């Protein structure tokens, strides 16, 4: 990265590159810190938190807003997204807005992302990809389990991570966007979440358990009186070989307007780009063609 804006640009480039690289941007992730072998925590609070994903399936669908903060070396960037998600079909659509380049370059158009079991589709990716084409990423190859890759955490994966809640404490009642909610705080274990997750998320959560610096994920979650997630915040950490310190990631997902139709259509084969992705600053040379 010599001669470039060092820390912040590197974080931005990593986020932009994550999905298309299919693991290249996270190829430097090391460590496989497994949590302790103790039994999953009992207690009413942990039971309630573990059931949050099932409550979303019961709700059917909703609108979603996402925020992902990445920090290292004293700098911080935030990537925001907004869209809809169908919890029964496990598909969603987000428009992800990248932070402004610190060099003053114009802000790029939002990247449209389609979330589906086993795949992440990205449009307006740039890097030589035609504007009318999608890039497909096989999320089964990602060492972060697609919790960080697209600059947004898949809402249902975020909920299923809570199935691994080892500890949970009831903080109290409050109000969020006009809805009465109960606030819980605790720590989830990615290995246990993978074991308890739906079939589509077992692999991704298991990969994240081995790919992050630690399998323990602190969380804060706000549930409404139907047990549905209104807000959940996870804190991840991974080690990038190019950085002198771990990259701290705080992923926040807001869910609202339950029952909103989520009409999401996945791209046809002919609409998926199969050429070579142009190298961007911060990416390794020789990036393989998209799948």
C-alpha cells in the first residue's frame, strides 16, 4: 500500500473487494480462537434470544437497514444499506452505500446486493464489470460466513447467530422507533450457532467460527413483544495480514415494517458476469474470475 492513503483507504477497499474476491480480501484472516467448551447458558433470557430467528420466520418479511463500522489503526469507516428481506425464502435485496473516498473522489452509485442461500449477487460493482451485469459470490467459500463480506450482514444470518447465545442478560425495556422492546445483552458462540442453525446457515456460520479472530461474538439485541428482532448489533474481529492490528467490525441491523412484500428476483444466468475483475487498490494481483 506504499504511496496510498494508508489506513482508511485500505479498509474501504477491503469492503468493496470482499464479495468479489471470494475470500481474497479476507485471505489474510488468521486465528481460529474457539470459545470455551462449557455448556450453553441456561436461563430465560438466553432461551428468548435463541428463539428470535424463529419469530422472524413467523413474521414472514420486513424492511431492513444495515450499518457496518470497520475500525483499525485509529480510523473508522461506515457502510450503510437499506432494503427488504423474506425470512421464509431466505432471500433479500439491499442497496449498500459506500463511504466517500478520502481522496475526494466522487461517491459511487450504491451497490445493489441480492442475498440468497449460498450466494451473494452484486450490481454496480465497478472494477470493469458492465453496469448491467451481476457478480456472483459463492458464500460457501468465504471465511467470514458472509457476515462481513458485502458490507452488510445477511439479516437472517444475523438472527441465527443468536442461536449460539451462551450468555444473555435482560437489560430492561425501552422504546425503539415507536415500538416497545426488551433489550438483551450477551455473547454468542459461532460454533454453537452453526450447530443450531438452519441447513443453509450451518456452513457459513461454521466457516466464520474458524475464520474470525475469536468464535465469541458479543451482541446487543432488542426484541418486540412478539419476540421479533427490531435491532441487533454484533461485534466481530478479524486479523488482516496487511494490518498491524485486528480489524474491529460492528454490524447493526434494524428490522421494521414486518409483512412488507419482499419481491426479490435472482439474476438469470445470462445476466451474471463471468469475466475477470479489474484489480483495485488494496487487492491482490491475479484475482480470479468471478464464479
